[in-house]
C-alpha cells in the first residue's frame, strides 16, 4: 500500500482552525487585503478520486458503514472546497489587476478614473472577506469528515467482523495441566498477599489495584526485564510524559476516535496516555529524518490509563481489564519499503519474550472489522490463562503505514530529494497485567508459584510462597 492511501492529515497550526488542518496547502497573499488565505489542497483526496473503488473496498473491509456513500461525500465536499477556492482566486486576481491599473492611472493623471477603480477594489475586499469565510467553512467541513475515516487495511488483512474471524498464524507451547483445585489469579493474589484490589477501590476506584510485597517486585522485575531485552534488540529507551496534549492524541489517531476512552484533565486540556505509543511517536512530530537513520527504534515504560467504558462481567475480574496498568512499548519509524519486514521482526521479538517467560501463546492476524482505527495491519499475541481456561491478549503489534506520519508531518529525506512520509509501527512488549495473571495461574503448585528462570535475576527470588 502506498503512502497516499491513508486518509488523514499532517500537522499544521493556522489561525483559522482550533484543531489541525492538513499539511499540504497553497498560500495566497495580497497586499491590498493584508491577509494570508490558506486553501487546503489534500493529496489524499486526489488519491481517493483516482482509486475510488479500491478505497471503498478497503473501507468496507474495515466495516465502515456505507463506505461508498462516505467516499462520495468526500468528493462532494472537495468539489465545494474547490469551487470556493476558484471564486476567491478570481476575486484576488481582479483586485491585483485593479491595483496595477490604479497605479498607472495616477501616473497618467487620470485621478477620477483611478478613484473609481479604487472604490471598486474596496468593495471587492468585502467580497474577499466573505469568500475567506466560505472557504474556511468548506475546508473545515471536508477536514471534519475526513478525520472520521479509518486507515485502509493492508491486502493481507482477512475479511471479518469479530474476534472469531481473526486468523491464528502461529501457536507455541503446551497448556499446563493444573490440579482440580487450581485457583484464578485474583485468589492467588489474595492468598500470597500480592495484589489488593479492594484497597485500590478505596484509594481510587475499581480497576486501580495496589501491588504489594512480591507482587510489586514482580511488576518491577517484568518492567526491567522487558526494557533490558529491548535494549539488547537495539531499542533506545525513552521515558516520556504520561500526559499529552490534543495535538499528540490527534497525531497518533487516538483523537477523535477514542476520546471517550481517554482520561481528560479538563482544566489543562491534557490527556492521560492510553499507551506510550502516543508520546514516543509524537517525539517525531514535524520532523524530517535522514533515510540512513531508519529504522528508528525506541522503547519506553509508562503507566497507561484507559476508561474502558462499558466493560463488565468476567472480562474485568482481577487483572483482566484495568483502568491503570504498566506496559513497555516498542515503536519504530521505518522506510515504507521495509515496514512490513519490520512488522514481522517486531512480532517475532514479542514472541521471543513470551517464549522466554515459558507461557503458551498464539499469534493472530486481525480481521478488518477487529482492527484499530489507525492500523493497516495488526498482530495480536494471546497467552493462555489455564485457571480461567481462556486466551488473554497481552500485545498488539501494528503497522500504521502513513496514517500517523501524515497527521504528524513525520517525513524522511534521501539525499537532496523531497521529504517523503515515513511509516510508523508500534507494539506492546509487553503489557503487564495479563502476563502477571498467566504467570500466577500457570505456574501455581502445592509448593507455591514458580518464577520463570529469565525473571529470577530481576526478582531476586525463584518462588512466591
């Protein structure tokens, strides 16, 4: 998939928008009106026009309702924008011509004719003001609709609407056989005084557990282990802020798509991050990197915050679904010709982590209807929770192609060539809560809970007893 197949916007701040507008624009200036008019020219709209059937098919696979009608609306809104732009250009051209004529008439001593034209120019200034307003409204209407459209899926993404339609592409490990009296992790956490869920409710609310003793040490050990492995794999560790502004949320696609799932600090208009992907990727907002620097590999640990509105039932027991949790994230900025090789490399890396933790797991290629708004292709990694007898997602690794970089204005340059949009990728490596749940449940025995060998140097203990 090429870089013009994404439906989003590069970042540019201008006085006519409270939010972001697309990056590629034409600037018209005219000294008589002393204004700068930004007329948005969206390259992705041109791609839509030239590849309408392909785009409709992709959006349909992503389960966009009435995809054909949506693309028709994009073209209609762009037609309206073009019409307003043409009308404004004509008026500006006429003002420019009048300005030249006025100067010539004054030189010729034809003051009365010059004053008549000057009055006409003054009247046209009001037409320009109205035209500016109409153009801004047309641009805004197109922008506001386009940002509701998701990324187009890669050609390998399977058809489907639900998790049951995802493809299992790899499985590893044997599911342990536990004793009949095996316990789920929330009972083990209470038995060994590892996690206090009720205390978290007292301090904050449901979904904010308190880790204690060896439970807290296990958390810290996993974070350190994951960061250690990331460093060995060539990732540079980053410790980013856990609050971001609206521009950052927009750049990586969380806003406006997942606004209802994010915690918002209203007085400062900041958002608690749902993943370190947001601040780490936004490091490169408005950046042009050298092609020789690609791929750029960063990893970071952060707490993550998700409102998880509407979650209920068994899926939220214990550590299964939290509002605050810890995660190590890996992020890559890649050359477009290499990004799917990078995606395979990243999912293999996460698989290696799971193997080292001695957990049975499987890798899924998500279907179009189960993918995120911004993703072009995603692999999910799930571990098997033996006591719960269910698969638990512990990682998603995604290629966003140019969806994020287009919004971020993140480009790379080869030699003296014009900058080109890079591809962005990210993955969980790993999210802790369900890893902890599986470790506790799968490794329980009458002697206690065994710690995998790879973690012992980081925990300082081999057993939880």
